[in-house]
């Protein structure tokens, strides 16, 4: 793959974005020999499990904005994203100057704020090829309605960020007994339909069935990767899927 490959790691709060940025980055380094840089775009975190080559917290942090501008955590996150947007040219230049084959880009848990304020702009200014990994907590995907909702969110990211998105089921070590079920929901529409009807009530059934009906038409053809950022399972599969998506999209530079 031409360098650099930018992997923007997105997902709902606590889905394992920081953990996967770290463990998949390490896996790529150790197993493919490519150099990996780590970019932290989450101004709200106290700790990240990697040593950032670029850290947005050098510019601002949620804690400081809350204190200085007397805002709550979400108001401060919006303010932080506005600052990201205002300084996007300078910040993306600094990220582009980092020499690495792969850049793992960790993002805030308040995904919608990042997407609507600055995320698209910064993704658009990165040199190289940019893909996003959308992390779904496997514990949510155990239910057909949860999986349907998560896939819909993945599509919104595709729309909001404007780059190809790979859906990644993380924390599979926590759902070992349910993995076959999840697999079947992903590949067998009729099975998924039945599960939705079993699980849901009233108006939810129609909504979930309606969404699950259109999803196959809209979802990218790529398989969903199943990984554990904790145990390291599934990293080869994720890397293979990256290749598939990359080849399907051609050279995106
Ligand atoms: N069992 C298990 N736990 C995981 C896995 N990935 C992450 N975790 C745990 O899930 C919690 C959240 O992980 P993070 O990596 O901080 O998640 P995040 O998406 O970066 O969280 P925010 O940035 O706060 O939104 C931590 O306790 C991790 O140890 C996994 O694959 N398996
Ligand atoms: Mg994080």
C-alpha cells in the first residue's frame, strides 16, 4: 500500500478506540515491518496506551477549556472541535510532516461532535490514503437490534467523514459463546429478521426491520472484522480486510 496509510479509529464511547489504535499499530509494526506513528486527536483523555507522535492535548484539553470557559464536558468538546477546525491547516501540516508508513489516529468518544466539527476537514487534508475503522463493541452486537443500530451508525460515519469505512467488531473475547450467532446475523438476513422480531416490541420491530432491510443495499461490500484489542485475536483478518478495501477503492491519494 502506498504510504502513508491513515487509519482514523472511530467508535462509540468506550468501544476500544485507544486500545485498538495501540494494539493494531503494534501488530502492524511487528508483523509487517512497516513504521507506525500514533496520533491522538482526543483532547479529553487522561491517558492513552501508546506514545503519541502528535498529541492534540499539546494545544488544548477539555479540562482546561472547561475551567477557562466555564463549560460542561460536552460544551467543552464542541469548543475543542471548533478549535480543531479553526487550526486545521496547521494541525494537519504537523501530522503530515510525521514520517511513517501507517498513522493510527485515535479520536474522541463523543463521535458525533468530532464528525460534525472538524473531523471531515482534518481527514480531507491528510496526505496519503485515509480509511476509517468504525469500532462496534461486540457486547452490543449480541442483539440483532444492537447490531442493526451499530451498522447504521457505521454508515453515518461513512457519510460524515467522507472516507471508506471498515466496520470492526471489537472485544470478541467477551462474547465467545455468541460469536457464531453474530456471524449468522451478519450473513443471513432471514435469521437476523427473526431475531429482531423475537427481541423487539411494538413500534421498534417495524423500525428495526425497516432499517435491516435497507442495510444490505447501503453497506460497503467489505466483510466486518472481528477482533480483540485485548488478546490480539483477529488482527490478521483486519489487516486483510484493509487490503481488500484498499484494492476496491484503488489509489485514493
Ligand atoms: N475485554 C476487552 N476489553 C477491551 C477491549 N478493548 C478495549 N477494552 C477495554 O474497554 C475499556 C475502554 O477501552 P478504551 O480503549 O479506552 O476505549 P475508547 O473507545 O478509547 O474510550 P473513549 O476514548 O473513552 O471513548 C478499557 O477498560 C479497555 O481495557 C477488548 O478487545 N477486550
Ligand atoms: Mg480513547
